[in-house]
C-alpha cells in the first residue's frame, strides 16, 4: 500500500508539472501569434498608406498635365485601381493651387502644389497633414 501511494504521488507531481509546462508553452504560443498578427496589421497599414500616397502623386501629375494644357482646368475625380482621388484647383490670374486628396482602403493622403501658368512652373509641392 505504501508503495502504491508513492507511485500515485509521484505520478500526480509529474502530471501537474506537465500541465504547468503545457500551459506556459500555450501562453508563449498565443503571445507569438498575437505579435505576428500585429506585425501583419501594421505592415498592411503602411502598405495602404503608401499606396494612397502613390495615388495622390499620380493624380497631382495628372492635374499638372491637365492644367498645363488648359488654364481653365478646374479639377476632377479619378478612380485608380482600388483607390480614388479628388483634384481641386483654386486661384486666379497666373497663380493656381492644386489640392489632391487620395483614398485607398480608408487611408487618405493629401498633397498640395502651387504653380504659375506663364511660364508654367511648379513653385512648391508638399504633403498636407491634418
């Protein structure tokens, strides 16, 4: 009987140790998975943000070309792939301000440029942060 109790207690200790080690390994695994998900989410966010900036840059180039061809160009709404942009032109006389707002998967980037019409020249170009 004493020998049976000894093996029973020894087996219980081993079982508890295995359960504790398994719980620790499970917690570490869950932590690694959650960390990986956060990295993937941040990577996707950066990708969409950079994509929206590329769309804004393309729309600004389109606006510059259109304004160079036609001084009365007043803007447009363009769809580019999965994104879109809005081009607005303000100003009179020889000066114009081009405002571009681009969106890709709810990520928005905005650019603004100042131009002179005669001779046609880009005076400044910058990103608008709000």
